[in-house]
């Protein structure tokens, strides 16, 4: 700040006298002195930041922010066929209402003193996600699918005492990058080596022959996804789990929970630890901020002891014949054990977990089945009509919600042209999967209607003509 006497209206403790008193109390000459020993000289910016002057009027600040936000084009303005980890699903209004209640919104974390029904709401999420996955134990969610998968793999490594994991190549490169970070810095268990297994070019599924050739007695877990990043349904989930178990390894599966109204739960094909992304369950995309990763397993003390997440349990209070909700085995978490904990998990996404719990309770088994069937029908219909366009191919037939589309023209050019029709085209896969040539990953959910699908087809015909 150029003016040392300036008091910022939106930054606490920015009154010069208060800042001076705080520095005096801790014995520091200035704020920079607090970081001088911790931040290397090479990382310091040697010039003033190019920032605008502070806008002190709340009205002017609001107008300024609204002008910036108006530059965005949202899924309300354009028809979106983007997915690849952040999906446009319908969010019932009640999910928004519950998520914005003060007892959840402003007290989503913290100790028992701040519990205003939050523990019970967390418990309901755990119970509902377990019912959906066919599992028995789950915890308060973590950042996203990548973090949940990374923690699941480290759980498997601690359970087996092994430091090797096999993963498929038909997964999100962004998620693979997150998993590399988790495996490179696995505290207490050493570095976990990652082995990648290719996918079958005809089916898009994991290549079982290569999996069998790469798994060893040092493999802690076989991780796969169903549906996978390319949208393909891994119908060989049971053989994958059997191969893992035959070598003493854990079977870990990442799932899209919105698919489980029509697909078998991971427990049915031998998965030991299930994880995934709860964002499709009544949570807005929020420009990527609606992520919510979950972990679930069977009710075995070995697994429960390795959870890095907080676990909410229920018990009966016999004195007044009521139920009480609270944390169980809290001693094993980073909140209590700190550097001696099983693993480290910081701020949770408990608010989104509560929101997902609301969605699942609203939908029920029948609702989940209906939305799953709707997505299956609409996505497969879209793939069929797109493939009728000359020069277009849909390489895989068994998919849920997402599917690659191969074009005879650069995807980048196609997507730029589609913007002129107010359409967000599919995620460009050209760099990630060069063997699929010029391909884009298209996503179709219950949000798409027949008119929007026909608009896409007509636009593609003109763009590709």
C-alpha cells in the first residue's frame, strides 16, 4: 500500500495503530521481518505489484466485480457439452437452501461447540454414500476425486506394507498428476511407485493381459475407474479385483456416483476401497469449486484405522433415550496426532458433503435410477446422431454420460467455430490421447434436451462441411 496510513475497509486489523501494536507485541520491526527467514530471496518480487487503487465504496466495488464477472459465458448462456471432471447436472433448489443455512455454511468445520446439527448431517451423508456404493464405512469428504484417490492408495499401501500401485492410462491426466504428488510424498510409508497399464484400443477398457503381466508381489493396490475418464464402463471390474486379490493387493476403484442408479456398486465386483467425486450429487460446478471427494470401504477395523478422514458415528444416549453424534477414532487424524497421524488432511469439503446428502435423500433409489437411465438414453442418442455426420466417429460403444468423438478436422478449430453457435464443444483430447487422433470428450447429462442436442448436430454439420 502506497499510503502507510491507509485503512482498508475490507481487511481486518489494517488500522495503522493496530498493526503497529501487533508488531510491537511480537517484537517484529515490520511485517516483512516475519517472512524474511522463511521465504528464499529468489522467490521475492523485487518490484511493486501492479494493482489498482483500493475501491473504498462498497457500491463501486460491487459494480467493478460485476463488470468482470459479466465477461464470463456460463452454461446458462451457452449449451455446454463439457465434462471431464466437472459436470453440469441439475441442482434441486432445496440443496441450495440447506447449504446456505448458517448452521452449516458458517460452521461446516470445528469442534463440538459449533455443532448445530452438523454432525448428524455429516453422518447422513456417510450413510447415504455407503448405501449408494454398497459399502459400510465412509468419512467426511476431502477436496476432490484426486485427493480421495490419493488418500485411498496411501491407505492401501499402509494396509499391505507395499510401495507399488498400478493405475490405468484411461484416466484423467489431471487426476494422474495429483496421484503422482500423493505417491511421491507418502509420509511414513515412503515413495509409492506408479505403474501404468494401457487400455484396449477397441473397447476403451483396461488391458487385462498387461495388468496381469505388470502386477507383482510388491503391488499394494490396483486402481481403476468406472466409468473411466473416457466415459467407458469397465465391465471387467470383477476380473480386475480378482487379479489384485490373487497377488495380495487391494482393489481400489474411483466412481461417478450419479452412475450408480444404473450400474452395479463397486462392492459387487470385489472393490475394497471406493472413492470418487460427489459434485454430480446436487452441487453446482462453481467454476470448478464444487469438488467433493469421498472414500468408502467395508466395516473392517483394519480399514477404519487407516482412514485419514474424520469419521462421524452415532450412539445411543441411554439417560434421555436419544441419539448422539460425534467423531470416532479422532486420535488417528492429523487434527489430533499431527505429524504422527496416519495421513494429513486439511480443510474438508464437509459443506458439499451435506449438500450431496440432501440430494441423495431427495432422490432415493428410484430417483437415482431414473436420472441414471435418463443420462444413459440421452448420451447414447447424442452419440448415434453425431456419428451419422460424415467424417465423425464414436470409437467406444459401452459408455455412461461421456464419450470421445473423433473428427476429420482439428478439434481446436471445431470448438472455436462452435462458440459462434453459443455451444461449448467437448474437451479436446488431442494432446492427452494422440492415438485417438483429433478427438473431443463430449458430456451429455439430464440437463440436455432434444432441442439442444439437435442444435449441436446442426452446428457440427455446418462446421464440418
